[in-house]
């Protein structure tokens, strides 16, 4: 087995605790004296990586990739933690962090407002159901926009209008259909097909509110879900 202790690598968890599997399939044993720095502290991780060498471990689950931490020399990790702690104890750092948090909060507040309006624009309910639309938009927005929620609303790759439309349909799939309790055959493409069918049903339901049908709320699963 080649000595890779002087190299900076990225791989996935190996077959045993102190091993890393490289994209090539090669399994490398973690060098003696190295520790695994868990994910969660970006400041310390950056300093450890800057000191190098390191082995970054990532694991893919479905379409998402999760960090499992960084292997590095134990002394290297200890120094990075100590250095980061000293930096964070200064008044200047605290002031900088407070200002950054304020900017993030303001940006999030603006996005929540913009997203809620995008949902309202997608719904386009008749005037008689504007109160329902507002309640609906509030429910979808509160579910979809929190930072770190992993929902389609947090995906910047598509326009906010598409995010809003997808978020509405996703909310309805879980709140107004039996999707969460369905037993779907483990056949390639079947789950996607079911989701398309349910999306079509949801759009038909929305049409009643858009057209202002007098009986739109009678026995309506959307009205029932919003009353919860």
C-alpha cells in the first residue's frame, strides 16, 4: 500500500474505521497520529486544511453529498482549534460576526418576503379566496424557506418563480394526498410517475380556487390541511 501521508486527498469512508476509499477505488489506511476532525466548524476546518496535508471524507446519499470530516495530524488539529479560539475571543471578531449575522438575517428576511410573493403569484386565486391564498402562501413559505431546510426553495439554480411553484406542489403532495403512506413498487421511474400524477391532481384542485368556484372548499383536502 502506497504511503500517501504527505498528500492531500478526498475520498469516501473506507471499509474500516481508519480507512479512506479514493475515487479510484484504492483503500488508504489513515496515518498513525492522525485524528478525524468532525464537520461543523468551518473556521477550524479551513485552518487545518491550510496547514495540510489532509484527507477529506465525503459520503454520497442519493443526490446529496455529506461531509464526514477531515483526517489530519492530531497536533495540526489541536493548533488550529487553539488558534481559532484565540481569534474568536477578540472583540473585533465578535463585532465582525454580529455584523455578518445581521446581513444574513436581513437577506433571509428579504428572501422570505420575495418567496411568499412568488407563491401568491403562482396561486393566482380568485378574489373570493384571497384569504385562503395568504394562509396557503404562509404555510408553504414557513416550511420551505428556512436556511438549511434542503427544500427546493433553497435551490438557487432555478428562478424563484419555479421554486415557488415546485414548493407549492411539494407541500400539497405531502399535506393533501396519501403520498406519504403509499406503497410504491420499487420499479425504476415509478415513484417519479406517481409524483407526476399527484401533481396533476393538485393543479386541478388549485384551478377551482383560481376560477372562484363557490364549492371549492367543500370537502377539499387543501382546506382541511390549512385548518390544521
